[in-house]
C-alpha cells in the first residue's frame, strides 16, 4: 500500500492531513530534526532513532510513538533497491486523544510513570488493521472527509490501550502530570528559543522548582534544557537558510546566537558539515 504511492519519491505528503509516506532504497546518514508527536510505523526495513545518548530501533513488527516534540537524530539501517525501506508517520492530535480519554470504556490510567517522551512497542493486529484502513482511504479520496476522523479515533484508542504507549500519551495530556508540565515548558521554549535561557523562569512556567524541573526535563527528553534550546535554534537556522535563502550569519543572529564562530562550530557538530556545505547538499538532494 505504501509502495504504490511512493514510487520515485523519498517523502510523499498524502491527501490525509498529517499522514506522510516514506521510501528509501539504501541506508541513510543520520539526520537531525525536531519531531512533533507522531505515530511511526514501518512496513519494510529497519530504522534507528537517537534521543540524546539513547537509541530506539524499530522494524515491521514494532512501532514508535513520540508524545512530545523532541530533537531527535534518525537514520535508516536496512534498505535496498529490491527491498526498499517503506514507512509512514502520522501526526497525533493530542486534543482528540484527550477527548477520547473521557470515554468510560477505557481502563484507568496507570499510576506508574514513564520516563521518555518516546518509546517502542510491539505492533498488534488491531492497530495494524486500523492503519491499513486509513491508507486504503487514499484510493477513495472522496471518502476521506467522511471516514478519516473515525479511523484515526480507532488508531488513538489502540494506542491508549497499549500498556506502554497509553501511559505515555495520558501523562502528556493529564494537566497535573509532570510530563504535561514539562510539555508546557517545551512549548514556551519553542516560542522563545531566540531569547536567553533562564531555568528559574522555565521552572515557573512548568509550576516546578528549578531542581525538580531540570530533573524531570532530562527524564522526558534525555537532554538538558540548554541542549534542547540549542537544537531548536540550529534546526530553525537550517530551515531559514534552506527555505528562506538566508545566509549563515543572519540566520545565526535570528535564532539567538551572538557569535557566528560558535554558531558554525555547533552547527557542524550537529549536522556534520558547516552551514554553507550542508545547505548545498540539502538543495541538491533528491526529493
């Protein structure tokens, strides 16, 4: 189902909002980007995601859920022209999931917390079946407005019923949970990434003490708040140079760097090449 929509393309935006299909015929180099809450599922191949120093490997028997926006590094481990990597990502609607959580048939939330904002689980037949029915809607685009939300609700229900992913999603949504407090701070950081970082101010936004905030932030994201801000800044600078044709110096100042030298050094450390070289490579890469 994925193969027929991705012939000759690495990335295919579909008629279903938030659903993107992926195809690669060879392993890829590590790529760094900000990853919003998503369901990630592979039909063929193997992929690895790095969050801080932790690695998450998944394949056609497993799936990944990210419950909060995170700075990750990912790369495809197994793919050939004969057996290309085929996968999909579906953006999660946390508001819709929160409404579904009110349904009386759902079991009570687990009291045991999860740590990271991302995790791997075993793919179940009911979840796979729901995802297949979402993909099948691409063949009948006139039915997408009628059935998309219903099928996505079933997918969210299956995720909420998953022992690990259900707890992860509920903790992000529940207002009193530590994960939700950190998620609010992350949202503030995304809107003010170009400003100096003050842990006491971030902790205040999260309703936590500075020491408690730092501890729970690292537990959810695997990195410190300062490292998180740095990755937001570098990814935004990359976007400005790639999509808005901004030069490296102006992009550095726009995202909050005062030293172009420091910007170039940290950019190369994160993306593997200096800004100009990296952007030229991205511009020449196939879609």
